[in-house]
C-alpha cells in the first residue's frame, strides 16, 4: 500500500509537499477547483523545483476547464521539471464544476477528452472543436514524444469504470478498492487520534471537520432533500434556502476541503466524524487500511487540513509489510555500510544518512566489520586500512539526525564480539540506546547478538565475508554523551 497525500493548491502548500517528501509519502496530489484554490499547475511547478523524489500530479483534472492542447502542454512542462515523477487523474468534475454552478460532465465527453489528450501527448494531430491541433513544441519546450505520463481515471460508477478499463492506467475512487485494477487509489479524509483522544476534540474537528461537512455538500448536490436524513440536515438546508437560488452553490462549496464555515459549524460532531471519515486511533485506522488493501486498493490519498493538520499522522500507515501473495514487484531500497569508508567520519555519516532519508530509502544498515581481511579478499568490500565505526555507535548518530528511515545492523556474528574491547563497545552502545527506547516504539530490524547462533565453523559463517578476516580493525569504546542520543534511536 502506497501512502500519498492530497492538498488544495496554494503557495503555502509547497512547504507541506516538501515535508511530505521528507516523511516518505509516495505522491502529492493537488485538487483542481479554480473557483476555490490557486492554479494547480503553478503550484505543482513550484513543488517540482523544491523536491527531488515525491511524485506530483493533479487530482482530479476537470476536462472542460482547459483545452486539451493547453492541458497537454501543462503536463509536458511538469514532466520537464520533474521527469518521471508526474501522474494525472481525470474525472467528470465535482467541486471543480459545481462551485461554478455547473453539473458534472458526461462520461461520453470525458472519454473523448482523454482520447484527445493521450493522442496529443503522443505527438499526434487531433481534431478539437473542428480544427486540427498538435503539440508543436521543440526540444527545449517539451520532453521527447511520446510523453507517457500515467493517467488514472476518477470513477465510482459503471460508466466511469468502463472508461478507466479502456483508457486509464488505473482508477481513483472514494470508499473502497477495486481488485480489477493494478493501480487503485482511494481518497481518505480523517485524522489519527492520540490515545484516548475524543473525536469531538477541538484538534480532531479542526483537522478533519471539513471532511465531515463535505458529505453534506455532496449529498446536497445529488439531491437536496437527501440532506434532511442527516443529523442537522434540515436546519442546514433551511439556512441555504434563505439565499437566492442562483447563489446557493457558492455557499455550499465555500472553503470546501479547507476549513469549516460558520454555516457548517453546527454540523460538527465527534461520533459523525468517526462514522463518515477515516478518523480513529492508530489501532482502529490501521485495520481499515489493511482491509482496503485486501479489497484491491494500492494507494491511499491522505488529505490533512489546516490549521492543525498533522501530515505525520499517516506515517504509521506506511510501514505495512506485504502479505504473502501481495506486493510482488515492489522493491524497497536500503543502504548498507553506512558506518564504513568515507562515512565513518561523524560529519560525513550525518550528511549521508540525511541524504538517504531525503531520497526516500526504506532503511539504513550498518555493517559488522570488527576484523578485516589482510590482504583484501573477495567478497569483502573493504581494504585493511579502511575506517569503520562501531555499528551501534554509527546507528546512534544516524538516529539523532533522522526521523523516518529505519535502522538496522547486518549481520552480527557472535564469536567476533568476544574481545574485551568489543564487549565494552557493545555494552556502552546498548546502554545508550536503552535510555531512549521508551520514547518511540518502531519496528525492530536489528539482528541482536543473542539471536545469532551461527557457529564460527558453520557453512553460513564460513561463507560470510566478515568471517574470513585475519586482522583486527581499531574500534574504540563508545564515549558519546547522552545528549547526542536522540529518541529516534528506538528505530534500531
């Protein structure tokens, strides 16, 4: 399951996207509603210039808001700024249309638009509004043709799903997964509650209240009378009737998915928040995400809000191990040997681990090289004179300067830790880490010495490069002051 985020576009949102990249989110999607938010392509371009890994794209593009050629040119420009990081979602339009007093487009219109857009991105000539158009962009103004930006289709009903099967690279839905698609994104509104936090708390309602009120907006647009069945719906609709009919759509969609208006505030209720959104404690939200993955979802679009949005609240969703039979083809990247060679110096190590985390790596591994081959012998990657920090000391430094990347040792071979100096190093390092384990409980990857039972004469140990060594490297005891041991070392 990929965890992505979704935002209403505005200049301030770029900072949130930068933070989302640091936290490891897969994509940042931006809503396309010109009556409510800033220009989606301008904000995406700003985000592209300040990020290097996170994927970017609009969710959901509304076809009639831009000529197909204008849309294709915008996609091509973003592809130039963020090569290989762009995806777009296209649908018939909800708020993007209704905030302008219009109904959703037909799927026949949307299908034709997608066909035209794809053809233009391939560099073909296309008839639009009775005229032949083509992307005439030179090499400096667009990537080479064909431009193969993925297009997912926002659909929930049979007509839209048929278009998604025919023309889409995937589907974007609300509510449930669809196992018929390899790429199925689900929009999720809500907030992760702290232990014992009331869903009706000021923080929870500020963080997810706008997700509750949008239920009323959507039902009203489908059938105004249907809102009467919701708590407070009769009174809410009565207040709308006081406005001129031609202007009611402006009031319905005011501050949509941004904040709760004074008109909508009476609708806020903690029980309704849990019932209509993905709001709950981590132990409640996580099983719902697991069930969503089992139903065919491959990506969640988590939408946090201001003023008390907590993009980090979805971090606990990210580290989900694929069950047997699921997740084939997904490779997580880790960096091994963070304590060796050039990064054996503390300043270099800190620079390295921060760069690895920013790049979105899954894990950092410290190598176990108490002794080194002299002369160097394959498959050992190190020369006898190479520097190597004690693995737990290196991971303690890494923990103090990172926040999300997972930390691990590989592989601790028990017989190599029997010298007096090595035992002292282990004791000092483990004491330092134990002092911070109570702060945060992250999944452990470390192969502890007590769990490794390989005898030095076993075939596995004999094949290990760390067991073929003949010369002891210099590894002093740890003297790191406790102030350098951050709470993040519990990731070890």
